[in-house]
C-alpha cells in the first residue's frame, strides 16, 4: 500500500485529509477554497466537542 515504507500516524492522517479535501472539491465543484484550507477545516473538526 505504501511501497513498503513505514508511515507515522500523522503522515497517514495528513494523507487522508488531503484525499478527502480533493474529493470534496471535485465532488461539489468548489473553487473558492484551497486544499490546504480544506485540510485546516478538517483538522478543526476533531477539536469540536459534539
């Protein structure tokens, strides 16, 4: 999956956030926000106490 390279949990999490952000931008044709802005938003969700 990762070409036999060990990844930290942080790296895997960042990759997941990048993929979700890319999918959302494409799926909903969002051009206003950058991938990094989406990733920042996704990181903030974890901090919410729902």
